[in-house]
């Protein structure tokens, strides 16, 4: 149960009901809520004067605040936290919306296409920003590689993964390789390592080189040099959709705050680090305002859930929107999207175990 932080006592039932009603109406209407409104809608047989006293207590412990231009009150980030943790009633996603997710995130579409579709869907279904972190390529099985000489010391590596994703990487080499040498290296990798994840391939190559002799040693030395770069971990990234939707949000109308937020979207690094913090936490996690630890995100909330395939956590998806969001509607969308995306990715793209 959430507690009143000033004296560490639980909120009594009347305070809980008033807080729940006030926040629900504020989320719906975007206007400060007064005692007269609560007297009509909270379902409590108490006077407006008693309600005002309870609201004052909730304000004293930091769950509500009073805008100076209004007699009503609005929730603080701490108030939203109590609401989300112990007062919110979340229902499963309606069947129609779940069917839409499954239809637009079908298995076999390729990882990049699925991630893009997932972020667009999250944005479209919530009217806020959809965000999906890109899985590390380390977690996907390697299927095939080709090398193409570009010039004296540059080679193009074309990697195909088991999830049908194709990546092109340019390699700087210590010496020139002719087409025959590149073909032998590619054939060796394709014959011996198809179906294995990248990290395992690199470890095995180095071990085999240490034990090899004569002609095999030469081939392995060439293979290790090319594979070190071709199979190196790619930089993690994320897919964003719907950033401009925040421009019409009443609570984010301050231009300086919006600019900071859009700069954070462009950098991606801080938001990606925030998503990484939720990788090992099962289920939905919610960061409200300053809980993100990022100044540009102090005016927004982030609702996230990890997506999994084959028993492995691949990444995190979520929705970024104002703290005044309909959490009861956003939470089931995020959880269902994580489940559907994981199911679409669980094809033979991942190394078992």
C-alpha cells in the first residue's frame, strides 16, 4: 500500500478515494479539481469542508499542489506515483486493439521492419511518442557473409542474419585482399559458423587460431582480421515515432522545455540508457517526471516493458507522453505490444539458450 510520506501512515480510505477521483478527473479534463466537483463525483458522504481538509492534508504531504490561479488542485509527480502504484485499475487491452497489434506485427517481417512498425503503432494507439530499443545483433544467429573488395585497404562485409536482417559494414584492413582470399574467408565462416551468434564466432576463431598450424593458420589469420570488424558489436540504437505529437500537448507548451525534449530525442543516448535500466525488470515500469533522472524528461512520463523471444530479453519498448496521461489505457497497450513483438521475433532468429 502507498503511504503518506510525512508520517509513514497509510492513506485512509477517504483520502485514497478523493485522490483517485481527483487524478482521474484531472487526467480526463486537464483542469484543476476543486472540492465542489469532488463532493459531486467522489461518491463520499462528506461535506465540501471535510473534502477541503483532506485535500489540504494531501497537499501537505506532497501528493497535490495548488496552481496559484485556481482554487482547485492538481496531482504532483509523487501523487501520480501513488495513483499508478496503488489506486489505478488496469483492464486488459480490448480484443480489437490486440488484433490490430497482431495484424501489423506479423512474424517473419524482419526485425527492422517490426521495430519500426511497433514504434509507429505505439504512437498511433496512444497519440504520444512510441519508442523501441533495437536488440543487440550479438543475440541473433548469423546466417551468411560475403566480402567485396572496395579498394587497397577497404572491404565491404555483407552480413545476413537469421531474422532476415542484412547489414553492410566497411572494414579497414592492414593489407590488400584479392577476391579469391575474400571468398575463401567467407566460405570458411559460412561453412563452420552459420547458426551461431557473433560473440561465439569471434571467441572460437581466436581459439582455433592459437591451435592452428601451417596453411590453416594463414586462412584463420585472414579470417580473424576480417571477422574482428565484420562481426563486431554494432552500436545500440532505438526507433522513435510520433515526436511531433507532443507539440500539441497542453502541459508541454513551454517552448524551451519542448526544445530540450526534442534535443534529447535527437541525441537518443540518455533515453536509451533509461530504457536499458528496465531490461531486467519484468512487466511494465513507469517513470514519472523527475524519476527519469533526466532534466529534459521532467515534464513527461515513460511507460516501458521489455520484449522477449526464445527466453531472451531483446530490448525495451514504451511510450513517452505527458505526466497527465491515461495510464489505465497506456499500460495495457505497452504490455500487449511487448508480448506481440516478442512473439513475432521468436522465429529461428535467435541462438537457443
